[in-house]
């Protein structure tokens, strides 16, 4: 029974739900929805021990109430309405569908990944997220790929063996549990959902899950003095590999060591990941004979606090980091320190610039000057026209997971957390990273119209190689 179907109470009829207009990011995403490649974000939280189903449902439901902005659904409206609106609800519409416990089995984790790429939680039900609890998945391999297709078929694990030693030991043998969250990206992003999971962990296990203090960064920002490729020039595209016949996304996740960085370095791990991504794609494009063009890599910037006051929704703003062909062509290891320094200067300067989340053009498109149907058609047309100028790829570095994600003595503390972002064309490839317990957790996600599982495995190998190359020693 949904909130709209509930009967009137003795003290009088129910008040109509509060409505909130779609923010700019939500509206643009809503305009451009596609059934073939759902706009989903997936999160995997790996725990060493088991969870009690009843206690977890109670804790997660209470966490949703403590972050009421997540309890929302798209409000119905006429075709001529000027705005999409979120309808805030007091409770989940269908609580049993928010938290589910699929049958354990050999392929349970792989199948959950497949569902995350093919089945977006509907916007018509509150909240637009899904939590699946996959029990007893056994030791998680160091690399695993999922090809999501219409018939929910998934490819097997990639050829990379699991890291030996501590990683397999932390998995807890066959008693581990994976919290598998699928988010409709039209409504909210990964960091916001992780904040809700941290609240649920505290409620479930009784442990303090307050965020750790953010790392100290230099606040001095130098203006860009170097010549960088213009944003009006057409950037490189990721060269086509071996496309798959079925639509949708494929995904590969892997665990890598965090790259070494000399103490006092003026660059961050994020800068190392940015350089790694640029060199990986430049290498891939050279191998496939692609025309040489500048690279532009979209980087989400999140300035929100990580405590209980964190605004829930799509809260990141996007900046684009440029790289010229000359600095990426047949890269000389001796040039790495200079490339890292230049990248650090660019990212700091871009982060410090005030800018709307999607730029000034998106704000104009989402102004209520015409019915949403008219503006949706215009937005989709402009998106197609602007495809050649879309950035090469997206690197979303969540960074060190700020919360312990400690579910108590029996379930334990998260030892691995993976995210993946949508990978629709024209980019066709996204790179998402996070670090937990001193390890880097990488997810590559691609459009099957561009790449195959084998292509993803090769890109993974290139990424690992160039990440190691950024470990500059004095």
C-alpha cells in the first residue's frame, strides 16, 4: 500500500506530500533516460561476517527516516507541466522491495551486479534505491567482470587471480556478506547513499560510524599559466574495441595497491589516478589507430560535509581536466614528475572555480520557460548535437571511504567498497575508484556498443601498469 493509498486517520485526512522541484542535475538526467542503458550507480560493501535480516531491515528503514530527503518519488503531472517534482514520503512505499535477500549461491554476487546494470529502481516508488544482501559469496576475486545484457546473462570472472594473503583472509571464507546497493542516478549519487549506509551501520551495530577527518590539503591555488587545450576543441573519444551485439553496460571490478606517493608531494592520489586514466586511454587509442586529439576527463567535485548534515541528492559538480596529445604521447618515465605537478595545478585550479553543477547551459535548459516535454526533446537533441564535444571519459574518485561502515562484532567492518558510474555513449567508459583498508578498489564500466569484456580486461591491465608508473621516488 503506497502513501497515496493510505486511508484517512481518525484525527483527519492525511496532508498531501511535500513536493520539491527537480534540481538541475535531476531534470537533465530525467530528460535523457534510456531503457537500453539505465542511469544507475552501484555500490558494493563487503563485510567479513553475517547480518541478521530483521535487524538490518529495521536499521536501514530508520536510516532512511533520519535522512528524509532520500524518501522521495517522482510526482505525477500533466504533459504541460513546467517542472518535474519530487514527492517526499514519510515511509518507503514498498519496504520489502527496498531491502531484499536473494538466494545465496555461486553466482549470486555476479547476478546482483548484472541487475545493477540492467534494472534501475523506479522513480515512481519511494525511495529510488535498492539494497540486496548477498550472503556467503566466499572469497571475492581480485578482478571480476559482468556483462549486463537484456536476458541478464553475465560473463564469468576475468583471468586475474585474487590477490594472495591478507585480502582473501579478510573475506571471512564463505561467511562473508555483500551489501549491494543500486541507485537511480536521476535521484541521487553514490556518496549521498553511502552516508545513509553509514547511519544504518551505526544503528545496526551500535558502533560509532562518524566520518574520519578529511585529509589536510593545501588551500593555496595558483592560477593556470600554462597553455591547455581549449574546451571548444573536439576531444578524443575512447577508440572502439570489440562491440557486443546486445545493448547495455559491462563492468569489471578489481582491487589494487594504493600508489606510493613521496611524503610532502604537491600532488594527491587523485592526481595520480587522473594521470593514470589519461595515459591508459592514450595508450589504448594508439593501439587502435585512433586520430590524435586532446583528452578531456570529467571529474566530479564534492564539497558536501560527510556528517549527518550531508545534503542528500545529486550533490557533485563536474569539471573537465584537459591533457594535450604531446604530454601523453609515448610517455617517458622521466617526464612523470612534471606531468603529475601540472595535473595537480590544473585540478586545484578547476576545483576552486565557482561553477554550476552542469555549467551555465544546463541552468538555461532547465528554466521553466516551456513544458517539460518540450524542454526534454530540446535537451535530447542538443545532447546528440554536442556528442563530439563531450569529454573523453569520466573519472570519479570517491577517495578514502570516510566511514568505518562497522556493523558490529558479528558482521564486522567493511574491508572493500566498490562504486561504478553509468557509462553511456558518447563517452562509453567510466572509471570509478575508492580506497578502503589501504587498498584501491577500481571499477571499469563501459557501454557494450563500444567495448567487450576482453577490452575491459586489457584496459584494467593498462591502468594497473600506468598506476605503478606514477609511483615516482626521489
